[in-house]
C-alpha cells in the first residue's frame, strides 16, 4: 500500500511549500521513501488523481462544526457546504466567518468539532495565527471535486482514500507539549531540533508499535527541517497507515462520527475525554 502524509498550507509558495512524505506500508512496517515539496496546488491536485490503491493523511480540518453550519444556514451535507464555501471566494469566505464571529457572544464565536475537542486542536473557523479556516477553504473543495473516498464524508473511489490527520496529537503523545517546530528563523533553536529527533527516535524504538500497531523506518534527516513540515508530513503518514490497517473497522473511527464534521485519524481520539466535574 502506498501511503502519503501531507502537511498542508493555505498559500503554498517556494518559501512555504506543501510537504509530502511518500511511504510504503505492508501492515507491519511503514517505510519512508522520499519527500516532495510542492510550491503550488497543481501537484497536490495531481496526486489526488493518481490511480490507487493508496491512502493519504492530510493535515487540515476537512469540516466545520455542526453548530456553525446549522446556525449560519449553509448546506447541511459536507460536500455541499465545502463547495458553497468555495463559491464565496477567499475574500467572501473570510467575510462570512468574520461577520459570524462578530455577531456572536464571547465564547460562542468560533466552534470546535467533537474531534477537535478530543484532539486539543483549534476551531476550523480560525482565520488568524494558524489559519486553519483558510486551509479548510483551500483544501476541502479540492477534496470534494477529486472523487476520493473520505470516511463518513464522501463516498468516492475506494482505491483513493483520504483521511484527516493531525500530527500535533501524535507529537504530544510522545514528548508532551515541548515545542518542536518554528517557521520564524530566530526561534529555530537546537532544543526544537532535539525535540524533533526525540519524536522520531521514540517512535522508531517501539512507541509506534505500541500506539499504532506497526513499526516505522524513517531517516534522521526528517528532523533537519526547522519548520517541522517534513516531520509533520511523516507523522501524517503514520496516522494514515493506522487508518488503512483499520479499514475493515471504519478506518479506526467511531461508528457515530458526525457526517457534517468528519474525524481525525488517530486511536487516541476514540476514548472520550473525562467529563468535567459538576460545579
């Protein structure tokens, strides 16, 4: 099985390309093969059309929260609202999210999906800081038009499967909340490089087998990229390989996944967080 892990960006360029880790998976070993850097969306779109069988783990939120979609009045099916967002254009999409946010009370302006709450990830409406809302805008419509299968969201070509990945949840499971990547050059420290190396070392020495059920084989050079994009792309491939191995069981995802919101492919999300104590 060919497995790709892709670290996405909302505006690819030579300075900040989309990072892709190409791997091979036989059910027992995920072996890294090569890295690609794409400075435009054209090679990303071409990769989605490549004949299968393959699976891709892709690092951006595929969906929005049910609360947002139903409140704002967008189409109530995933492909419908993804393509509707695309029809607004980038400026119109920004304006729609800004208008919604400013009309809401504090604490109700940016909603998270159930998967975001379990993974500790930010709202897919976020436009600033890490602009995952713009990643959704650029990525989800492309997936909708590609004809791929996305578990719970889109029935497409069964040999071309895409799952939502989130390397942050994997990294935290290995090294906690230690920072391991940085785009700003002056903050690209030895400590962050050491953290990247530790992630890869711990996974290679048995943690991947414990968490995901298989071994990994990847070069130390994945730690050399101070932005962390090369390593994140490989971590996305790890999550995609786990989903592939769990294909007969909903790709490892709960049976009650919200078909408006989607899910993140990682076993840690399958246990609900403990309930907050009563006030």
